[in-house]
C-alpha cells in the first residue's frame, strides 16, 4: 500500500511535474522560438554578409584591374601623343635641321664675304702706306737735291752726277736741273729743344730729357712752322731807285734863267734842304742815305 | 774781395754742380757705366743735389737718379733705403712741371722692379702725390704720373686697389680723352694693368665709363694705342659674363675684326685675346662673334703668324667649339681643322701643342660628323704620337690622351681608325675596338674592307685578358665574320694546318 501511495504520489508529482514542465515549456516556447529565430536570422545575415563582402572584394579586384588596364591604355595613348608632340616641337624649333643647315650656309657665305673684305682692306691699307713711303722718299730726294744744288753741272764743267763716261745723266742730275734754288733755311733742330710739352712717343721721353732741354728751360717752344723766304724785290715806302738819288746828289739840278725865282733862291733852297735833312730824313730815309753812299758807282 | 769776386765763386760752384749732374745724367744712359757709377758712390752724391737751390740742378739730379734706378734692382733699393722717396714725394706737390716729370720718372723707375719696391713707393704717399699730378694741365706731367701708376698697379691686386682708392681711375679716363697720343696710350695701358687682377677692380674701371672711350679709339691709326686699347678691353672682359656683355654692347665687334689685318702683330694678338676672353663665357657671346665673321678672320690670322702669337687664336677656337655642336660645326666649316693641324705640326713648343690638342678634342667630341671631320684631317695618328712620345710634357700627354679618347668615342669613320690598331696602347685600343664592334655588324662593305686591309689579322694578334672589355669587343668583332675566316687569320694558323698535315693519313 505504501508503495501504491508512493507510486500514486509519484504519479501525481509526475503529472504535476509534467504539467509544470509543459506549462513552463509552453511559456518559454514563444520566447525560445523567437530566440531561435533571432539566432537563425542573425546567422543567415552573417552568411549573406560574408557572401556579399566576398562578392565586393572580387568586384573590387576586377574593377581595379580593369581601371588599371584602361588607365594604362590611356597612358600609352597620351604618351604617344606627347612623344609625337615633343618630337615635332623639337624638330621644328629647337633642333631645327633646316634652320641649322641654312645657318651654316649663311655662315660660310658670311665668312667668304668677310675674308674678301678684309683682303681688300688690307690691300688698300698697304697701298696707302706704300704711297706715303714713296712720297716721303721723294721729298727726301728733293730736299737732298736742294742741299746739293751747287753740284749742278755747268756748260763748261760737267757736274759730279753728269760724268762724261755715263751714257745719260744720273737721276740726281736731272733732279738738280729741275729744282729751283732758294737760300737755305735753318731747320728747327729735331730731337733738341722742342719736345718738352709734346713727347711724340712715350719711349723717347727720358731720352729727350737730355742736357739740351735744360738750356731751354723757360722757353717753351714748339717746333716752329717754317715761313717761306721773303722774295719781294721792291723796297717798301717812298724809296726811289738807288741810282736816281745818287745822280741827284752828284749832279746839281740845272739852273736856267727861265725860272722865276728870287735872287736868294739858291741860298733859301739850300737852307730848306738842310732843314729837311735835319728833321725829316730821320723818319723817311733811315737806311736809304747810307745805302746810297755804300752802293758802288 | 769785391762783391763781384765773391759772387763769382758762387757762380763757379754752381757751374761745377750743374756740369757734374748733367754728365752723370748722360753717363747713366749707358748700361756699362752704371756699375762704375754705383761703385763710385753716386747715390750719396746725388741725394744732396736733389735739395739744391737751383731748380735746373734739382731736375737734372732727379733725372739722373731715375735713370740709375731704372737700370738695376739694387740701385732702386738703394734709392728706397736712403730715404730719397719721401723728399721726392713732398716736393712733387710744390715744384714746377719739369721737376714733377723727373720725380714721377724716378718713382716709376723704382716701382717697376718688384712688388716690395712698389709697396715702398705707396707707403711713403707716392700714390696720392701721383694722383695730384694727374690733375695738372701739362700733358707730359700727366703722362709721367700715369706711367708710374701703371707700373705700380702691374704687380698685384692690393697695389691696384690702393691706386683705385686714391681716386685715380676717373682721372685716367679723362686722360684717355686728351688729344696727345702718348698720353692716351699710357692711360689705356694703366687701365689695363689695374683691371687685370680681380673682377671688382674691373667693375670699378667700367663704372667710370671707360669702355665707351676705349671703344671710340679702336679704329685709331696709331698701332701702339690700339695695342693698349685692346689689351685693356680684354682684361676687363675676362672676369665675368656681365663684364663681357658690357664690352660687347659697346658695339666693338664688326669693326674690331678689321684690326685683325693690321700690320702690327701685337695689335692682332690683342684683338684675338679680346675675342677669346669674350667667347669663353657663354654660347650667346660666341654666336655674336661667329656671326660677324670673326672666326674666319681668326683662322686666317693663325695662318699668318707664328709661335706664341698663335696661342690666343687656338684657344678661341677651342672655347667656341666647346659650347655646342652647332658652333663646333661652324668652326669646321670655316676651315678651322686644317689650320689647327698645321699649327700642331709646325709649332715646337709644348704648351702651344697642348692647347691645339685640347681645341681639336673640343671640336671632335660632339657627333660622328665632327669626329669624321677631325679624322679625315689625319689628326688621330698625330694625337696618338703626341701621347706616346716620351719627350712630351705631362700636360701635353694628358691633353692629347683626353682629346683622343673623346674623339674616338664618337668616331665611326673606319679608314681613319685602322692605323690606330697598330700602334696604340691598350687603353686607347679598347676604344678603337669598341668603335669597330659597333660599326662592323651593320655594314658589309666595311667588313670586306676590314678583312682585305689586314685589320682582322691585327685584331687577332691583340692579346687581351679574358673578361676585360677589350676581349669582349674582340669577340664581338669576331662574331661578325664566319669562323673559317677568323681561324684563317688567327696567328699560328699555318702551324696548326701543318700539324694537321703531319697527322693526316691518306685513306
């Protein structure tokens, strides 16, 4: 009996337990269902996300490769363009072949021109110098001829340059014949008293300061321009020919009775003459009177 | 004693002094008398006479002193030691113009020997006194003062600086404008001496407007003046680009080319020096000179002169060609290379040869065209010979080696390269073989010529360490030809064939 009671109570407990557990399960079913649904949905979400991210990654890789490819292709296109542009630009402007060629041709022409012009210039200058030298030589010869004028040959006596054994006279002889004689002029001495203020070559400065310059201290003379000799034969003033006056002094004026003069005309005339000679002759005839006495008859 | 007799004593003494001083001055013109005079103690006798009462004795004494000092170093030092310089400088301010000339002459004679003596002149106030003399009216005094300043400035930069500080440069530029030729010459020469030391001094000279005045005197008929003017312009323009540009802006250039045919050789040399100093700075400046035909004129000038006079012209060609290949081609077209070849063979001096070798290297190293132009003038064997010659100076050897290497690296003209295979040392041979190995693979006619002229044979005979660049080039050359030919020309091939003959058993 006790066992029956125990079994009954156990059965009742069991039923109660069963009922309790069922009711609890019933209560929790909703919650657990929801929880299970949540977990499952979360899991599914994770799966989908993983799948999506996997897809994203692959898509990115593909896009990356594609973009790189197109960019490189564009890059190659751009490089092609830039290459062609740079070649064009350099060939046209910087390393322009035709410009260089024409420059070099122009340069050779210019060189030719310059060489020709310089040759002409040199020729011209040389001729000028030769000309000047010849003129100098000629003037030196003429000067020598002036100095040697006394060696001119006369009719009676042939000169030094006209030796009878020569077939023709020497050129100096011809020059002597052409040269007209004039009295020798004293030339200013060259290297001596004149170079104080005007040294004409710097190197000669110390040598020109020799003892001669000391003597001319105080006279600052430049080289004098040589004036032509005075060639006028006429005497200045109211002079008469020398012969006239002499005759007048020697021969008296002829006295005739035709003259209407006073008795004492001769004495008066002589007095007047003496007065004029005393006062006026100082001014009018200074050297003339001495000349007239020193001239030979 | 009456008054007249007493005065007569004084007059006799004065005459005696005058005669003494004049005779000494005359004797001092001959070099052989100087020693005797020095031993007789002439310095101590002249010194009191310089303080004499009579001006003409003072002047003649100063003149005699100047002549003595000019002849030798020791006498000039004696002048300095005996303290004659301070009294000269003092009297420079007060005396008449003849004394000033004589005193400036003494200062010049002392200063010309060495920098120390010039320093002594500067130290006793000589420069200020000379600058005062530059303000005088008399052209002779100005000339003497400018000459003395020129000799002082010649030695070194600090002395030139002291002259510039004393304010001499504007006065010298004024002297340039005077009508007397000798004064102009001396002023130009002094400006040249001042501006040659440093760029700052040259800038000071330029700032006073010297360039315009110098440029006006270029076509003056006097040759010595032209020498100094061109020398001054070249000393100014050598320092920097801006100074050279200023000289060019003065529009000297087409006119100065005419001076290259002047009868005086130093005028020509100085014009060429000016061109060289201008050209070495930039390609644009070189173009200015090349465009006005200066190159042709310089090349003709090189043909006319000899010796050291050629050096500026040669260097000018080198500088022009160094800037760019256009200009180098311009040099070649103006017939520069044959002229340089002539210079190389005619000149005995090593420094001129070295300069020529350098110029040739500058011309030939740009492109194969240029190298061909140099090679056809037969210059490569000459350069090689200069390099190999034991009697060449080191500088010459170095320059010819550099020139040869730089030309060889661009040379593709094979007939000129072949003679070099025979004599060249291994460092040159390497470049020659390199050029062959570049050209032969592409040109069949060249290959045929190479074989028939014996070049292949020579190449086989070259011994090179395996692995060295020379060996690689030789291998590259050998690979251009079929094996039988290479074996045929290899040395000792006939022995190999004979050996094969001996071991051959007829079947």
